[in-house]
C-alpha cells in the first residue's frame, strides 16, 4: 500500500457517515524469497510494506478515532509462523513477528496500565480471559 493509497483509504473511512468500530488487519502476501538472490531486498521491502508497515500505519492513524468508540477493536491476524518460521518465506514470517510485537502497544493505548498482550478469539472462548492458545486457565 502506498502512502497515497493509505491516506485515501483513511480519508474515505473517516468521511463515511457510519463510524469505524473495528479494524481487521488481515491483508498480506506470502512470497518465496531466496535471501541470496539479487532481488531479495526489493522483495523484502514490498512484502514488509504490505504485511507490516501498512498495518502499523493504518492502526496508529485510526487509533484516535477508534478510542472514541466505546466498543471499538483492532484485530491483527497473525500466524503460527511467528513461532516456527519457514525459511522460504522470510519476509512474511518477519512481518508477522513484527505485528505480534506491535499488538501489546495498541491493547490499552489510552491507559497507563501494562498492556495484557494479544488475544485469540479461539483461545478466549475455549480457555477464558488469558487468551493463550493451548493453555487452559491456570496452566503453567
């Protein structure tokens, strides 16, 4: 996403009479990259721009508007590849790890409390408010 495209999207969203209550960051690409290839840096730049930078910029730009909405939410879709990255898609894995690291900073952006970290809808519904996949409430 270009900066111009991002600005146009945000302007359209904010001009719409229906307010933004939820931002779902799910767009992305997964490109096989050989880091020894002479095009690797260019491919990394393109993929990180979409998979990480665009999400961070959209979130931080829309956050003041979302914080004004009592039921607003930001949903950043990540992947298990954060924990077990594949060598042939290094930019995708890097972007998802960056997004996961970015999540806690947005959780309580209007508060001085420590952010509780990312939440998983599946884990939340199965295991309660800790939101840790694969770990029932109280498990070590």
